[in-house]
C-alpha cells in the first residue's frame, strides 16, 4: 500500500510541476529584463509592452489560433520547433526559465531589424499597442 501512495504522490508532483506557471507583473518583468538581460531604456519599455499585450506576462501562454508559445508568444510556424528559427522546442518556451525565450526573442528582433529596420514589428502587439511613444508613466512606478 505504501508503494502506491509514493507512486501517487510522485505522479501528483510531476503533474503539478508541469502545470505551474509564472505570471510576472509589469515591474517584475521589467526588472528581470533590465538586471538579468541588460535591456534598458526605450527598448525595455517596448519589450515589456509587447509581452503585456501578447501573453499577459504568463510564461505558459499558448495561443492555439496562431500557434504561438510562451511569454513572448513565439511562433511555431517560423521560430520554435524549426532548425532555421531559434532551434528550440516550443514546449521549452513554456517553463518559468525565460532565458531561452529572451534569446529567441532577441534573434527574432535582430532578424526583423535587419529586414525592415524595426525589429519589434515581428509582434502584432507592438504594431497595435506599443509602437510610437508609450505614456511617460508606463514604467515610472517600477
């Protein structure tokens, strides 16, 4: 009987660990990008705005209509699960460690920057919500 309880607890722990997510606040996400990844100034504001509108700061966000994954909503069609893209499995964009997400988002940004002169245009949320001047108080409370 004790073996079944251990197996049950182990399965429960595995299930729980795969469904947890981290949902940042605007300020905690801004701090993570600034202090851990060195993103500053206007770029920081734009990244935070994009993520706020793409995923609501949710590390496990999936858009089943567009097939986008993770906190940056990275496209399966072009970037994840593609050797020519970020060379990362889409499921790896759904954990609480956003380092690979940031690395892929930077690659997408740099590719689009080279193509169009504005790397942020790879995200619809930027075009719809974050392009141009954000309000002066957007990150001032952080």
